[in-house]
């Protein structure tokens, strides 16, 4: 069993920045992937960014150049620095943890609202 604790999120004006963090604990084995999905009202959930324990990174095209994901294997944490936020980034952001030996674990989700 893996547990995830998310932090960050909130309300920010267009052009602003926010930082999301996610910490995993429990039965963690390598290799794994951690990352963030988001879901806006009326839209499908989409992958925002992901990072493997080996350091491979993947971004959605819509956030490339604006968002940066980073991870710390020693602490089993992942951070998502979000810059130049736009109203279309408004969504519930959920952290996830995936490894071959276990089902995907999801965080509780945190609201990000970009509005003036």
C-alpha cells in the first residue's frame, strides 16, 4: 500500500505561479513513476507531467515550457512548479504513483484556479 499526501494549489491570477507537492509513503519499490493529472469541469482527465524514478520526464504539450516537474527518490516526493498560469489551467490536480507491482495510487486532488 502506498499513500500520497498532496500540498499546494489555490487561487492565482493569470500569469502567476503555483507549486504543487506530493509525498509518497508506504510500500515503495523501484522503479516507479509519479506525476500529476488534472481534470477541469466537463473535460476528460489529462496527464500534466510525470517523472520516473530513473529521471525520465514527460509533459503534456499544453504545459511545456511553463511547468516543471522534479522528483526526489530519497524522499519519494514530486513537485510541480507551474508558471505563467492561464485560466485554461484551472482544474483539480491529482498526484499519482505507479509501479509494476501495484495498482495506481491517486492523491485526494487539489484545486488550482486561475482567475483575475
